[in-house]
């Protein structure tokens, strides 16, 4: 009985430690961490100070700062910084949460 309790506790802890994932749509070609991503739907996984943005075989890992806003965002939105005619992702605000992912823009 104690063994099963220990196992269940460890399983719950590993699930809690797993990366959080969200969905985001890029409506235009976007640059993240020097990599250009085509417009489309992506899965964003956040673990600590690293974000992984993936769709199919395409995957980009980028350092990110996770910040909390004062209130929840009503929808997921992407904020850009433009340079050289390219849209570089600066922030992703995650709808339904107060979480904001801030990327380093090069």
C-alpha cells in the first residue's frame, strides 16, 4: 500500500514538473531566435526559461522570460518588433491566462 502511494505521489510530481503547452497562430512569417517560421498554427511549450515552438517537423527553441500580468488576457496575441522588413516575435500573450512570454529580439 505504501509503495503504491509513493508511486502515485511521484507520478503526480512528474506531471506537475512537465512543460506547459499552449497553441498560437502566426498570421505572417515570423522570426524567433533567428529562425524564420511560416504563418500557421504552432504549439508553444514552456519549461523554465526556455520556450519550444513547434509544428510538425519544424521546431525552434528560444530563451524566454515568463512574466505575469495584472489580469488575464482575453485571447492569445503576438507582439512584434520589425527590422529589415522582418517581423521578430517580441511577446506572446497567452489567452485565458495572465502569462506573457517575452523573447530576446536580435
